[in-house]
C-alpha cells in the first residue's frame, strides 16, 4: 500500500453565487480502502466528489487525487479513475451493452464486458435503449461503466439509491471485491447500514465541512444503550429517579425508550424493576451500542433540512 | 457468479481508437433517431422531388427546375445536419449528462468535438450521395469545379456547426429543440433554398444575402447551376460566420 493518500483535500472552498457549498473541507482517503461519505442533502458531498473528479475548480484550498491536480492534470488522472454519477450520463438511444462496450473502448485494458454485464444483471436488458431501462438497470449500467476501465480509484455517487435488495447485494459484492483487488473506493450514501457494512472509513460532512471521520467502530464509540418499547408517554422522570445520576433517558419516538448510561447488570435490573413497579412489560428489550445512524443524527441534528 | 479480475490496470486507449469509436457511436445514435432522419433525409428529399416535379415555386436561372433546386437542397442538407441536428442532439446530451460523463473518461474534449464533426461529415456525405442521385435521376446537369463545391460544403459545415454548438451549449435542451427547428424553417424559406432571393423586396435582400444559408445556396448555385468560378464573396460570408460561431461556441459552451 502506498503511503501517500489516494485523495487529499485541504481547506476546500466552493461557492455557487453567494451560497457556500463547501466551506474549508479537509479530507484524506487512504489507498486501497472503502470510504463512505455521509451527510444530509445539500451538505456538500457531491460538490466535494465532483471537485475530486475534476468537474469543478476549487475557489480556495487544494485537491490532490492520486497525487495529481484533477483540473490541471486531468489528462493523466482520467484514465486512472472510474466515475459513477448520481444519474444520467448515457445517450437516450444507446443500448445498455452498446454503451458499456463503447466505454470499454476508451481504455487500454478494459474488463471483459460480457462477464461484467452478467454479474450486474445487465445481460438480459443489453439490447434495451437506455431511456427504457428501469431506474435500477440504469444505476447498474452506470456502475459497470465506472469500473470497466480497470481504474485504481472509483467514485460512486449514491450507487445503491433506488436499487432492489438483490441489486444492492450485487453492488455490495462488487465493492467488496474491488477493495480486495486493491482499488480505492469512495462512495456517498444515505444508507447507514451500507456504510457500516462496506466502509473501512466513514466521513460525515455537514454544512460544507467534515465533522467526523473514522472507522464505523470508532464513530459508534463504546457507549451502549438500552432500548425497550412500551406504552407511549411513560413517566420518564420516575424512571430517572431509580437510575444513577449520569444516565440519560429519552423517548425518541412515542412508545420507544432509550436509556444511555454505563451499562451493567444492576442498571438493567433497575430498569426492569421500575417497569414491574409501574406494571409495564418492556417489549423488545435490547442492549446495544449506538448505531451509525444514531451518531449521524446526533451530529447533524434531527430536523429536516 | 463469475469471478472478475478487478486488479487495477488503468490506461487510456490510443487516441485514434477513441476517436473512431466515438465517431461510430455518434453516427449510430444519429441514424437511429427518427426525428433526425426526418430532418436530414426525408425533408430535403421530399422538397427536391416535389418542387422539381410541381410548379409551386418560381425558380431562377438557366436549365431545368432541378438545376436550380439541387444546389439549394444540398445547402439545406448541410444546415439540417451541421446546425439543426447537431444542436438538438448535443443539447439533449448535455441535459442528460452524457457530455459530463464522457468528460470523466480518457476521451479528450477536442476528440469528442472532432468525433461530432466526423459524424456530421459522414451524414452529409450520405445526404449528398442520396440527393445527387435523386437529382441526376430528375435530369440534373451539374457544372463547375468540384473543389469549389467541396470548399463551400466544408465552410458551410463549419459555420453551421459553430452556431449549432453555441445554441446547444448555452440554452436549455427544450429551447434548443424549439429554436433550432424554428431557425431551420425560417432559413429554409428566406435563405434562397427553394425560393430565389430575387423574389424578396430590395429592402431586405441585402440582409438575407448575409445569412450563412444564403451564402451557401447562392455559392453552390453559382458553381453548379451557372458554372462560375470560385464564389469568393459567398466563401467570405461563410468564413466570417465560421470564425464568429466557433469562437462564440468555444467561449460560451457549458458542458453541464
């Protein structure tokens, strides 16, 4: 593995008119890893990725991809990267396999098109014009086009958005194999389970900056939480009284309860004891670590943007 | 599921191979598109046959009706492919992110534009063969220097390509679709294609003569119908349009 990162973004600023999309963003992505870039809509994920792909010129800051400037050294960089856009990118009248074959012809050592199309389920719709493909087929074609040139780094912008579970699985398998083959993968997603499953490293972007980065394990932390379901509107103050001072009690959704504290058997007994006292059966009682989604919501807030 | 060897082996294809593949793809896309074929093949052919056979428009100059009409419809063929067809196709490619996506491949931008030009030239060659064949069948007797004809067609293509790409690269795809068709019809009627410019009032004629379609149809007619030498003034008009159109397209074209 190379010591220098595959992607290195320092102090990136990108404005559209008077709106600042990316506001001093720093991000380093190690070679040979899968990195998931998470963030609410409008956080600056796509702008950041597209700056790395050479589509946008930074207003300030520096971007190096495989050690190259994506704009000034585009000619050297393009053959080495694979790109999957969020949507589009194919002639409306082009047939699926025709477009994949064409993309392959632009590279020196492309993957064999047939097996790639087969494993992504594109062989059955290979003669269908792009405009008549389903959304999922269009996504899978875009993914195939991103990897057919045998790149060392691929950028996948929401690769599984709108996919059915089978297609999502096929996409995950391909990403896992790319990583095993030494390809660096950078993907954006809104699906936290996808990031937890696939990513070595997660970067959470909000308001144009990276607000957290690390392995999913690191981000989830070691704090555990206790959850249970019951009737909505239980007396949380009463429950608080039987727990240690540091414990936090919440009802994030009606009838769904969460206790955050240093968990041990005594705490569990205190909670279930209180439930017995008030005559409530704690349903789906579970002790678990925070999920990546909890971390994400804690960091980026719960209100809609 | 078959295992695929995904080990990186990055590299661009030789530029000649990319150019050939891109030109072939662009040409296939054009020939597969029904509306484009209507514009590039059906309309010029129908006009040529109809107006040669039926005395609807008063033609000008010596020879048969087809001797006046054939040069005008060759000019129309160039406009339909280099301007209208190219503008509409490129406008929608821009809208659907095709230009953007190709921008992430090793294909350089100049090669993409060269492939588009190649596609236009291949289509024009087919159009010229088809229209000339039909015209000859209708008794057309062309005169003049083939080199002058070739020069006119090439400069006409450059002028219309610049204007078409300018439109495609700056307007919304729907606006390009509507605008390019409107311009096609206006220039068909007012650019000396089937209606002689001599039929227009003296006040507007000098302006109409400066249109690229007028320069192209007039130049082709002066060579093919009248057997004149190099039509320098028409070539000059087309040259100016080429420089202005291509420079403006290069300056203002937006890829996304």
